[in-house]
C-alpha cells in the first residue's frame, strides 16, 4: 500500500499546478460557469486516481515482466530475440494510450486523411522494427550513433517525397511512442537482454532504445504518406 500511496502523491503533485493555474484563471479572467468549473475539478480528480492506478499497475506488472522476458530470450536463440522483440514492440504500442489519442485526434482534425487504425498499426510497426534493430545493436554490441545516423538519412530523404500533412504527422508520431507503457516496458526488456550478455555495458547498451523507438514510427508514417500520396 505504501507504493500505491507514493504513486498517488506523485501524480497529485504533478497535476496540482494545472489545477492551480486553471483555478487562478477562473477567478481572475475566464469566469466560466460554475458547472463547467466543477466538471473540470471532477475530471482532474478522476485523472489523478486513474493515472495513479495505471502507473502503479505498470510498475507492478509490466516492468518486472519486461525485464524477465529480456533475460530469458537470449537463451532461446537470436531469431527468437528478434521475433519476440518485434511482437512485443508492436503490441505494446498498439496498447499505448498516447498513440490511440493521437490517432483519434488526427482522424478528427484531418477529415479522413488516414484511417485511425491504419495510423496506429503503422506507428506500432515502426516501433516493432525499431525494437528489432535495438536487439541487433545489443547482441552485436553496435554503437547507437552508427544506427541513428543512417535512420535520419532515411528520414531526410523521405521528407522530399512525403506530403506536408504526413510530414507533420510523422514527427508527432515519433513523440507519442514515448508514453507510460511503451518506454518503461521496452527499456526493461532491453536491460533484461543486456543483463545476461557477457561483456555488455548496462548503461550504454541498456538505454538508447527510446531514440530508436521514436525514429521508427517517423519512418513508418512517412512511408505511409508516400504510399497514399
């Protein structure tokens, strides 16, 4: 119960400044109807409770699971590391709340520029491939810069062919993958893999996955834009 209480306090202190600013604007400038203001307070309370429980669940179950899977996979062979790395990266991103909210907003704002589900699956595919690249980097002890530079060369090359709408969506897609499910789980997975590979630096090889997980969706959405243009 102590861990759950700490989670509630962390979320409460994170959301409190927002509540304070809105309350200050309410009494000084906005003067929205009291019913709307009380609805905001209710929504803020629900956000605190829901987010605290959500993050507690992630730390309680997903992080230990990711690290356990990461430490188990190397014993099953290189192909299974890549296969399950891709599958886990894909399904975790499909479940990521930030990705679903982003795809819904794009669908509403663009008036059908792209299918909501197609965008979610494209982003998830990009993350899955990024995890595969990250596993290859970990197993063969490659430097992160030797992977990121070619990836950004691909991004800059595709930028000449992608419609402007998809260009903007692609770079935002890279940001929404850094959400409360995807990042903790994938880092735990990679750290687990590093922990059982002899001669690997836990810091230099265990981290850097977020950079790869961000650039994968950018490339995936750019390719989607080229195909649909």
